[in-house]
C-alpha cells in the first residue's frame, strides 16, 4: 500500500514538474539590443530601463549596441533571435518609418515582434552651432534663404525621424539646406559643436548636455508644447509652423513568439520601473517623459505611428535602398 502511495506521488510530481518546477523568467541575463550608437537617446533610455529591470527581476539586463542600416542591423538581430525572452529590442521612430523607406527589409516590423511597453516620449530640439548668428527659427529661415544650399544640417541617419522632420520643415518653408547623415546622434553633435554643420533636429535626450554647457544653441522644439527642461525655447508651432508636432519615442519589443506570460511580466516590471521616482527624475532631467504601458497599448501606438509616417514618406518621395 505504501509503495503504491509513493509511486502515485512520484507520477504526480512528474506530471506537474514542467509547470511548477520551472523558475519564473528571467533565470539568466537578458540581452537588450539597441540598434544605434552608445550615447544616443535610445541608448540612454535602454540603460535606465535595464537598470530598473535588473533591480526588480534579479537578473542583469545587458545593453548591446548594434548600429547600422538606419537601425535595421540590430532590429534584424532581434527578429532572428530565439523567442525565449532573453533578447529584447529597445527602438524608436525608425521602427515605424523604415517599413515605408525600404523596398525590402529582412524582417517584418509587425509580425516579427511582440510589443512589450512604450518607454518614453520626448521632443526633438533644433540645435545650432553657437558661432552662427541664430537666436531663433526665423533667423535660420532667413539665413538659409539668403544662402541657398550653403547651410548643412545633420541627422542620425538617412530616413531617421530627425531627417524626415527636417525635410518637412524645408518643404514648408521653401528653404534649401544640405543633409549630412551620420550613424547616430553622438557624431552629429560632435560635428555641430565643431562648426562642421550648421544645425540638427536632434532628440532632446542627447542634446540637453550640450545645450546646458553652452556648446549648442537651442532654436526650437518640435512637439506641440514646450519641453519642461527647456521652458524658454519656443516650439516650431509658436514660431510659424502651425500644427507642427513631432516627438521621439522609445519602446521595448521581444521577438515574436515569446511566451505571453513573459511579455506580461516584462511589461509590468517596465511600468513599475518607469514609475519609480528616480527613473522619472532621470528622464525628466534629459527632457523625456517616462511612460510605460501595456503590450496592447504599444501595439496600438505603433500602428498609428506607422500609418502617420507612411503618409509623410509617400508625400516626400523618400526611399532608402
């Protein structure tokens, strides 16, 4: 009788073990891929998120920068990663623009990813070489009209949201400026501070230190409202571009096929982390709003962003191949 009882318990434990013996995710370090250079906006946000997740979930979240191809190199690496919850992507507006800019991508921006959480939102800021006689957006327009084709602007890459937004500005105002693409924000700002380019529409996260140090002059912000960290810098809408509203955002995604329970756990941990006073203050210090949110909310947001930028890109005729 005792033998049958013990045998029954062994069989029951064997049946239950796949569901109950497994420790909750994560059981080892998680790789966080940023498809841009270190020091840019996505990198800053990813590192803040990684630290918060590590503290809450008890495993390191290790940021890996994989720049190249307007964000496509790192994004493809995540799309092809095993859907086990140990590779995550932190990306930005390129995820919504690249499907419209490239005739072929080695991944599907919707089908190959599982949305986890929106992380932050922040305005772009139009920054200029302080040596130029520019105090506001009107001065830039006047100088560009006086010297057509002589001024250059930098962006973090062909097809980046900063590039496309500047092209929108050129179309609206009728000015002629030369685009100089870089591989991320840091080299843009280096050349801008050295006087090798005139202006850039860069995200406020990476531009704020240079503005605060007087190495960059802020002419305007791109969002509908002024940035809390730059309260004296008027919006482009205030300076004549009615209705202009472009922001940079960062979001976390897994490869498609990750267990929904892992997605939900990651999303909840991110939301808690982004609500933490220290993280919110850290983001506010660089001009960003810490957001967080559910996978469903991020999916809806991405759908809207892809539709919005699709209209802009088709109207501009821009293509990257």
